[in-house]
């Protein structure tokens, strides 16, 4: 990553509670999984898992060896994927990354509409977990290579999709406002 980026900045103090972590992150590029792996290595040091569309995982099969597992929308196997994700979240040694909007979107969007999978996974999760929001943003400023900013926040609200989506959107818009005020 150091070859492609000028700098990396982690914003937001997250207390590791020793619980399994569900990391909810915006999906703006193929870098997102790598950036989140970096965050995991720097802060959480958990076994890293991430959900990926089955067709993308077939094309990028090597991600299976880095914690990737598949989901196939609109199929019966989706239930197995939700069960598997909840099983991963039963072990405090695991971190599971989910991209709630389901596919790559522009970094400039300011409203996320979450797929229903997060709620289905949380309904299957019987133990306490730590939910962390991450918003990845980049800026060039006066540099030839982009500066990457990884914003984090702990979520403590209700385990329902509407509340999580609302809280993530507020968090993301706050990150955008803060980023817009940065100067070199």
C-alpha cells in the first residue's frame, strides 16, 4: 500500500472490548478490503473474514485464502451464508467485514441504503459482539499519490437495519464534513 498512497490516517478511538467484531464499511474500490485488513492488523489483530459476491470471488479466487467467503443473492444458499457469518461472529478471535450497500459505490455519495443481510445475520447472532463503523476517504491535496483516511466509530444502538443504516449515514456524513474542512 505504501507504494500507492502518500499516507494513512486512522481517525477515531475504538476500544477493543475483546468481543467478535462486525465491521461495517463503505465500499468505494477494490482497496477497501485491503484497507480494512490494515486496520485489523493495526488495531484489532483478529482473524479476518469478509463477505464477497460469489461471482466476484470466482473471478478473484485468491481472496478465499485471505478470509473471503461468498454470498449469492437471490438464492437458497444465502441462508447458509447468513448462518456461517453468525457462526464466525460467535468467536471473539474473528472480525467480519461487511459492505452494507452490497456493491461498489462512489466515494461521493452521502446516503447509503443497506441490504437486509446485516439484520438477518444479527438475528442469528446469539452472543454479544462489537459493531464498528468504518468510512474510507481519500484526498490528494498537494501530493501526487492519494492520502487515505480511515474513520472509525463504535456503534452501540439497536440491532435493527433501520437504526444501523441511520447511524451509519450520520457517521459517514460527519466524516465527509470533517474531511472537507482539512487543509494542507
